[in-house]
């Protein structure tokens, strides 16, 4: 199903054993909403695996609402929502890199595994 993450998944209560997000959470207008929706979509004991930077796609758009949290602030929101951290580390990652090219974009990311 294609569409806005918040519209598609907010009604899927305790439907998933695991949610994997890769270069995703910073695409939100309000990242705290994504955290609440992921928590609600997971079954009890379910896990959320995340890898990605916090670039916040709407940060430079004056006509768009954007909640931009530091990792420390976002980590507190995740914990306050009810998640328990099983893994938390910094990781470097490329995105859309071509190994045969001289072009390579590398990001400083946060890699987490959280349990509901």
C-alpha cells in the first residue's frame, strides 16, 4: 500500500512483530508522530530497528511545518513513548552510492534496536 506513512499505519494497532526504518524517520514533518505510530503498530515485545541520519527534509522549507530534534532529544522521546533500547550506536553509511563511481555520499547515522 502506497501513501503517507502516518495515514497508512496509524490505524494498524499491534499488527506488526517488527518495523524496520532505514533513512526514514527524518522524512517526517513531526518525528514524534512517527515514533508514536511505530510504537502503536508494534505488538507487545515487538522490535523497531532503525538506521539513518537526522537530516530533516523539511528543515529548510519555510512553508512546511518541521519538528527537528537532536539525537539526545529524539532518544528521550523514544524512551518516554515506552520503548526500551536494546542497541544504540553511531554508524557511518552510504546512501545510493555507486561502487564503480568516484561519487560517494557518507552519512553519520544512528543505529538502534528498540523493544516495545
